[in-house]
C-alpha cells in the first residue's frame, strides 16, 4: 500500500491517510482484494410477477390434472367395455358355429328323409302301374287277367277253378302290398316334413346367430375404435400436462432464481457493511497510531467469498448408488412383468394391453421391476408396487428427497404405478407399454400423499 502515493498529495495525515483513501476509492479489502461488484438485485415487481406466472401455471396444471383424471377414468371404462365386447363377440362366434353345425345336420337329415320319401313314392308308383295293368287286363272282357289263356290251357274243370282262385289271390295281394306301401310312404312323407321343419328352424337359428355375430363384431370394432380414439386424446392431454408441468417447473425455478438473487444481494450488502465497518475501524486505529504497521489479519483473510454456508454433499453415497442404477437403464423398453435384481428380463402376457404391445417379446422393466433393480443392493423388494409402497418409511411429499419412491393410485383402485424421485421436480420411471424407461417431471395427478424412503 505504501507504493500507491498518487492520492496522498495534500493529505494531513501522510501515508496512512493516503492508503485509506486508496482503499476507500478503489474498494479493496484489508487483504488487498477488490470487493466484488454487487450481484443482480431483482425488484419486488419482478419477483411478484414471476410468482404470479408460477401460480398461473400451477392453476393450469391443476386444471389439466383434473381433465387427465377424467380422461383416464373414461379410458379405463372404455377398456372394460372393449373387454366386454370382446367376450360378447366370442360368445356370438361360438353360437354361430354351433348353429352352423346344427343347420348342416338338419340339412343332412332332411336330404335323407326326402330321399326315402322319393324312393317310397317311386315304388308305389310302379306298384300302382302294375296293378292298373293287371286290373285293365283282368276286366277287359269281364275276367281276371290271364284268365283266357289260363282257361284255354286248363285240362279239367278243377284245374280251371284253381287257376281262377290263384288269379284272385294275386290281385288281392297286390292290393294289400299297395296299401302297405302307401302307409310307408305316408310315414316317410311325415318324416320328410318334420326334417324340413327342423331344417327351417336350424337355418333360422343360423341366420340369427350370424346376425348376432356380425352385430357383436361391429360392437367390438366400435368399442376398440372408441378406446383407441380416447387413448390418443389421453396421450395428447398427457403431453399437454407434461408440457405445462415443465413450464411450471421453469416458472418455479425462475421464482427461486430471483429470490436467490435477492438473497445473494442481501448477503452481499451485509458483507459489504461488515467490510466497511472493518475499514472504518482499521482507519481509526491507523489514525491513532504514530507509526502504524499493517496487520496481517486485516481485512478478514480466510473468510469465505459468500455469506452463505457451503452446502454439504448429498446424503449418503448409497442413495446415489441407487439413483445411478436406475438411471443406467434409461431407454430400455417397458415390459410388463419384466425386471429383477440382476437387470432387465423378458415381459409376460397379461391377456390385454401388454399383449397388444408385445411386452412378452421384449426385454425390459415394468415400474416395480425397475425399483427392484435400483434397490437390489439395499433391500429385496416384491414385484408389486402396492407392496413396495409399504416397504419403507412414509414421508410427506413436501419432505420427499432424492432416492425416495413415489406412488400413484387410490383406495378404490389400489396402487398402480411407482417411480423414483431425482430432485428438482424430476423422476425416473418405467411408464407404460409402448414407452421406455425415462426421466420425466413429477405428475401430481393421482399421486399418493406419501413417498416411501428406504435409505436414511
């Protein structure tokens, strides 16, 4: 400081006052370091404006959360409707196949009865023709058929009488046979009529069953289309909600940033005030001493550059190990039933949505499977989010921290999803069929009121 004499000209107290002047004008501390310039100090209007923006975004998130809850409820109802229509279509398909078989059998029976009736009618027609021929020949000249030749060749009256009796018997037997055949034909005609009636009934059932099948297939198709349309709308709404949640997070970060700037500015003012006070005290001491000597401790050497305490490292390396394990699986596909303590596994069939996405052919995680892998070095977890919710200590969401598990569900439907909180409003999750392990903003719609903590 003694080498800086340019500002000491005309000073009444010599070098000491000149040095103090240099310190005050250049803004240096007792250690020779310049006091840093003041950090930005946002105005109250800026802070209040950012708070209003954040509150507006929070309102938008709430509105979209309600809309999404309604959309998800409708989608769930449509899923149930699709399953019902699928079962009704299955029933109609079985009924149509049964009716088809019954109609085919009735048709075969009708064909057989008609064949028998036609054969009986043909036999009767032939017998009637023979009888008509016999009768015509018999009574053409007032005698029985063949009687002329029979009588002319008879050797005696006795033989002639025998031949006459034989011819009468032949005529009578033909009449009896004709009656018998008529009765048989009547029975076969009745069977034919019954078979035709059965065929008509079977064919009517077949037509009704096919119509029911057609109607059921159309209903199933309509329900599936409604479900797909609602799923698309729900997806768009989910995307809107995620976007607004991101905007809310950014708005909250802006509020925090402005408030942080204000706090840093206040810290700077307090620090500067302390330094000014120290300078004044040092100046007063220097003025009262005839031969002052600089104090090595002057200026507060060793103080931190900021008035705020240095923050400690994240609590517990095991939390970071768990987080690293979860983040190491980013990008892997969602597979329902997939994942264990060793890593991703092949998904399993569920007979519904997961099968439609082919989860049983994918290697990956579902939501609870990802948690099993992440916490494998800490605790063995069951492959069910409902049990995982009760696997550790419950903490209010306002106290959630990095590494805690977050859950979604309700008393009526139970827990249906789990994710890991990363901090700063973000989480890592295996979301649903068709998506991949990802980082996403925390969704507060349907979230359980407590997080589950396994570490710390």
